């Protein structure tokens, strides 16, 4: 049976370096992907992820089981990403049609035979790029909340702890973010209707694809 995050971290606290390697393997990819969506710079996302794990390791002797390990991990990551954005240590990338969704994923067009046509693939890729640009233009805290909610599938309580706010404040933050996305993604409604998909609000929820 796989050990829980808490047990792994307790083993790290006790001096087991191999357990820390397991945590790194478990969370490196989702952490880098989250940071890349926040700062839109693959190299900076890698640097920030390394700093996150370094801070976790340095704090190992002070670790006490409490909140979920992922809450602690993503709170460190979110704070580092917000600081990087506010310090100007990132670029607002212009996303093109051949821009992959994640730094470790191939372009969308590399699909085997029998899949959607090239035109459909280009349309879907265009939609994903529009969604990513819309999320990128959100104020940084709204962006973090949407990414944690839609991409990481965290609940309100966990996200509120990560962002250091109340659940009611978080709900207000997400409402404003999704309303902004609904307005900005309204042009996708026609495209979605033409392909049998949902509304602009549903398009905003395509987080795990974009």
C-alpha cells in the first residue's frame, strides 16, 4: 500500500531522504504545470518548483501533521508565483496555435489516425489558447484561485487556506473571476454550439485541457 503524503513527510522528518524523493516524484509534474500556468514561463516555473521543494525540505524538522500536505505545498508555490508576478520576473506570453498546453506535452496536432480532423484539431487548439490567454489576463489572485479550483480540483476550504482568506472571500473571488471569463469567452459560445459543446462558462471550465 502506498504511503500517504503525511506519512512520507513524517519519514522525511525522521531523516529518510528516499521518502522525499517519492514526494518529489508524486508532485513535481502537477506543481510545475500549475506554476507554468501562473507565470507562463517554463524556465521560471521549473526554478520556482525547485524552490518550493527546497523550502519543504528545509522545513522538514518543523513539520507537524495538520492541513493536507498539498495545501502546504501549493500555498508555498502560490506565494512564490505571486511574488514572481509582482516582481515582474515573468513574461506575459503571446500564445500561438502551436503552443502546447503544458511544457512537457506534445503539440495537440500530433494525433493518430481516426482522431478529429486537422480542422477540428486547429479549432480545439484555438479554443484552448483563447482560454489560456483569458485566464492569464485575470488578476493574479483570481488566476491562482481558478487554477487551483479547475486544474487542481481543490475544494473551497483548501483553496482558502492556500490563499490565506475566508471561504466567503474565496467564493467572491471566484465569482468575479468566472464572471470575467464568461464575458471574455462569450465569442466561444458560437464555436461551442457548432461543435455540440457547452457555453462560455463551460469553456472556462476546460481547465484540465487548456
